[in-house]
């Protein structure tokens, strides 16, 4: 399976989605009817995209078989469970995990997968990748010769899916998730996305319980307090209005794009997120890079800003953690997110001499490299841990504020 977005309309190659309406809807067991045709189609990084306002009846919703985002009164049906029944049933629902990587991020991916195994996750992890596969795959048992599928510790099914797109992989997240929900993850009730530089600290039971409450997000540390009346939010509202979005809910927190958990029932959130990233490209942002321009620009962090705008315009419930959730500040750390310089790049000692000792996230990363996947040799890992210990000692006496 190649993720070229024949179901989800992802950038990277020409997509004629008209032939895929019935295919995407029937795969999800939903009606194949579609709404009005899109007006003024354009081309975006080789894929056809919508230049019209977002509409719950647009073909991009129909092709995915997604339930449009409607007011709660219109979504009710005789088969809908009560809140109490949902709370009893949801822990048993099937969840899946996906991520994206390329290049030396395979080292972070190994640590992430190890942390999942240590946390007790049992299920499928889909990995969208660009470029070569990880060199450590020979340590795992391959479960099929027809595809790149492997088994980790007898509990995780690891599936690699090649991605064909020109944009930076950080901007590709909603395409990956929509494609999976319409295809390989069609029987998942909840789909998680984690960046490959996130390492779980809490047991998986915490995440399985968390997914009962709606769309899962975690606050950033930079600009995490972003009032509902902030100038940046007003710029976002102006951009959203041009796409036909209205009635934003007041939010005063800014969320990190490295973790997103989506219930299948709320998958239209991903359609809005995707359209906003497309819009950033249409108005001139370079989506092939990461964080173009400065924070004064409304789509400086293109995927993350679009995620936060989608949160404003979605009526689906959010369940969020503070910045301590990703280890950005002390507190109840559920996972560590190694933002900024990656712990597998450069030298711990040279950074410490420059006044930048290893963070708690970097230290935790080193604890997730021994099993079941070993991206370093035993000697190489010992050398990394020793360098980190010495760098931390230097940091007790000298650090740059």
C-alpha cells in the first residue's frame, strides 16, 4: 500500500478523486451519495485541492465516508449510546497508532516503539515513511513477504507504508490519518498520531482511558497561553472565514502538533485540519519546510497552527493535557517530547560545554534504546549514556539561561 492519497486527496501526485467516492464510502459501510461539486479546483503540490469554502457535503467528506460535523441535535440517532454506556464500552474499543519518519528519525522511531512495548500497548502501529527503511528491521520477525510488516515483542504489529509527497512530513499528518481511517484502520474506533520523537512514560492504560473523552491534545510550552482574543487568533479567524468557517469556540490554550488522538466519530476534524494546511500553501507558505517565516505570521508552524484553528472551529469535545503532559515542565509527565535538538544528533558534551546540558527528555530517550529494538550497538549505547552523564554533571555548574 502506497500512501499517495487516492482516498484522502493528499499532496504529492495528481489525484482524480471522482472515481473514488463509492470506493471510500463502501469501505466504511456508508452511503455513496455526495454533495455539490467543488468550484474553481486548483492544483497543490501535484494534487487537486478545493479552492471553495469547507462544506459538510463536499466530495472530500463523501469519498472518505466520514460523518459531517453537525450540531449535536442533528447527530443523534436511536443507536447512539448514552454517556454512561459509552464510558463502560469505550475501554474495549480498538485503537490504532500511526506516525511518520524519514532519515535518522528511525532512531527516535525505535525508542518510541520500545516505549510503546514497555507501556503495554498491544495493537498495530502504522509508520508512513519516505526514503530508506530503518536499518534495525533485521532484528524483528517479518510477518509477511508481500508487505513490510513486522512483529515487536509478540504484542505490536508494525506496518510500514511508503509516502509519496513533496511536503514536509510534519504537514502530512491529517492526510495519513484520513487515509488510514478510510483503509487499513477501517476497524479502529480511535486513531492516535505520535511524532517519532515522543516516548511514552505512562502505561498504555492511561491513554486507553483518555480516549474515552474526545479529541486528545496536549499543550505546547511556547505560547501555550494564547487568549481567545489574541491578535494571532483574530488573524486565524480572518483566514478561516475565507474558507467558510464560522462561530469559533473560545480557546485560550495553544496545542502541540506532535500528538493527536481522534475518535472515528470525530474524523471530520481531520478534514478541517487538512484544508487549513492546504490553505497555508495556497497563500504562499512553503510547506516543504518546517516553520517558515516568524511567529508574527499566522501559519508560522503550518501544521500546528492549522491544528489549533481546527480546534477552534470543531464542535467535537476536546480532552487536553497541560505542558507537563509532554514533559515540557515538571509535573505529571505522561510522555517526553524531545522538541528542538534531537538527542541522537550532535554531541551531549559539546552542547553542555556551550551551556546546554541534556534535558530530562533526552535522558529518558536513552532509557528506551535497549529493547526490544536496539538502534545502537551495546558499546555505542554505553558511550551515549556516559556522555550524557558527564554532560549533566557539567550542567550542574554551568548552563546558559
